[in-house]
C-alpha cells in the first residue's frame, strides 16, 4: 500500500527492531525529528512499525536530476535505445502517439537513424507538430508543423540551426526555456515523479536545471506544497536571492557549458568570479575533456570557494586528478550512464577518452569527494541501478568499462547518503535530533548491499510523514 502525507500521532512512531549502523535497535520519531534510539523503547500509544531486523537508513539524496524534465518524459514517446533501434521503429513509435496535437519524444540518439532534421521528421509525421529531445538533453529536433507553431520563439542565434538557404532546419540547441512560452500549456506529471522517487527511498533531490524562471519555480513549489513532490529540493538554477518556500534550498549556481560551443576563457572566468563575489559557489557542467580542462584552468587562476562542484566529469584525464584534489572540488557523477549508454560509448567515444569515462575509485583515491546521482530523465532514475553500475561498471550487453574504477557497494551507497550541501562528504547518520527522513528496508543492510535492488525498499518517511509505505518486496536473488 502506498500512502502520502500521513503524520505520526502525538506519541510518535516507533520503528521497532530495525538495524542501524549494524545494531538492532528501536527508533522513535516525534514530529519531524528522530527523538531517540535505543533497545526496548516504550511503545505505549505510539504507532509501531515492526522492522524485523530490516535496515533503517537516512533517506537517499539524488545530487543531480531535472524534475520538470522527468515529469515531461513520463508523457513522451521513447525515441531511442533500447525501445527504438532504427528509422522504421521511430516512425512506428511516433505514429502510435495518442491524441491529435503535439507529439513529444525523448531519448533520441543518432544510432537510431542518423541526424534528425525537419525533412526526416516530415516524412515520418507530416500532419502533427513533433518535437523530439536528444538523449543528452541539449538538442530539440522539430518537424515543419512544429517549427510553424513556435516560429515566434526562433531567434537569430547559432542555437537555431539553418540550412544553406537560411531556413531553420528543425534542430534547436539548448532551447528549453525559449521554447516553453511558445508551447501549449501541458504541466508535467510531477505527482508520478514524486511517487517514483519515494518508492526508491529518495527523500531529497538537487535539481540541476539551469536558469529556472518564475513559472518553473512556481510549478515546483505548487507540487511540493501539495505533496505531489514531497522530497526536500535544492535548486541550482534559482537566482541568487530568489525567495523560496519551505522545503527548498538554493545550491551553487549552475553554469551550463555547451559542449558544441564552449565559452571563451574570459567569459567563463567572469561568470565564476561574479558568482563568487555574490558569495555563491558554482556547479559547472563538464561532460567533455575540453570543458573540464577549461573549468579547472580558470579555477586555478581565480580560486575556488567552499561549495564549488563539478557536474558529470564525464571524461577525466588521469593527469588532472591532482589539480582537482588541490582545488578541493567534489564531483557529482552518474555511473548509471555506463549501463544505460555504455555500448554506444564503447563504439563512439575516442580511444583516448574511453578509459577516462565517469571515474569513481580513481577520484576517491586522489582525495576527491564523489557523490552519485541519476541525471534523470537522461539517465536511469533508480538509485539502486546507479549503485549497481558504480559497483560493476558493465553495459547492457555485459561489457566492462573502466574496471579499475569499480567501488564497493557501501561506497556506492555512501554517495547517496551525503548531505545536499556537502556532496561526497561524510554519509548522514541517524541520531537523535536529525530530520525524520528515513528509508526502511525489507532486509538487513548487508543483504541490501549485496543485491542493490529498489524492491528491497519497504517504507519511506520525509519529515515524519510516510510518503511510501508497506511496499512489496521482490525476490532479487536470481536477477
């Protein structure tokens, strides 16, 4: 049974016979805090949850995802691997979209049908506006009907690709915010997002979407206030000084580096210095080798401040880890991409970069803090899938990428237990006085670390309220 927003009564909730830090104890929640932990706590008038020796953890925190895009993805047509593998399959998927208006697709990769533009999409769907997002999240591909609908939002920048005749070819780079006002009002399904995250044991998230406008923040605020997204939310894309409701925090300023069009040294340096002078750290999107090297060179010159962080670190040459360690900058990484896209990486990534993909153990050994995240919806949302990828580093077909960067299961879990304002720092622990953000497992932690499966999550509490309860266990031993 799933529940949402059920607060404990005045005598609290007692989790009886649960495993915390390897010891079987009881834990009492009163209000929104852990009140006491011990053996044989009084049960009078309290609601009792029988733990049966299952592990009780602080709720997991996903350090990098995109809530609005996740909600939109749930209403989108899958247009890339593994669901779609060729042009015929893409046409079939788009033709199967329900309704009569816009068709929104996501997850496209060139391995399906090469470069998509308005001409290719017109041949597949000539009579409905279609927009498909590349799996990187950086590119939208529109057919002619869609381009007509959003023509007022098209500017003269290089982000609007054009043919030799100067006419837009349907490929729009980093155009999410500019497109939004031209699209029909179709709010994303944030309730499904919040429920899914809760079912995985996630009680907090860091939304890494850059430059969130007032309407986007209002959508998120409404969803949080009404309990659709009960998780605590840290925003990297909120403006400095932006007033936010309870349950929200402002993180470092997200600086998005366009991999196909990197800024100049002076431009990026000025942006970092400006943020630092405002007293705000920066979170720089660094997927490629070039973007990482540019960012590190600037930080060496202008200096770093506490809270600065690197998002993704998709390619990290071995000879820069000492520099990263000296700067003291944590890395927010997504090993889930190794499983989700690893076979494409093995085929497409430059040979010099392939051994440097999404390193983990290498960074830890160099003294660099590392936190795990999903980058959902562009990577797998399930944190237990991401943890398995960090441990095994295998692709969908079983190929291993970077075996030297495997980490033990407890290390992978620790990447989800660090605090939102200290990613990769010490894992949060359950002690009296801490927020009652809890994840109860069906089994002891040792077994959960062996299996690393979200079906082992039993109940989840945020600020003393159950947001997922009595989730069924599934036998994962034969997976």
